[in-house]
C-alpha cells in the first residue's frame, strides 16, 4: 500500500495538489478467529503511520455477539488512541 500512496503523492506533486488534504481510506477485514486483538491493533497502527485516517471493514462471523463485544471493548478504544 505504501507504493500506492507514493504514486498518489507523486501525482499530487505533478498537478500541484496538496497530498495532505486528501483523506486516505483503507478497507480492513477483521477476523478475530485468525488474528488476536493485538495483531489487529498493530496492523491498524501501521496503516495509520502510513497516513490512512479512515478505516472501513467487516467483522468476519459478525453473528457471534462475543466478537462484537471484543470489537467494542478492546479494538475500538485501542484504535481511537492511534
């Protein structure tokens, strides 16, 4: 993804557009069966460090209300701090 952001920045430089005024959005698949909360927060932290400010995603097996609770209690507060 960093390469794509670099390409975008180069295009902005070419046309005189302020790269920082563009809101960078990323899609992310949350899978609490394959990833720990720490891994998810670490991934999102790396994306934030690249310049992404908005993340959209889906929670795999969203029907499992336990996963929704983990998402609400652990992931959201940790990501808000990024």
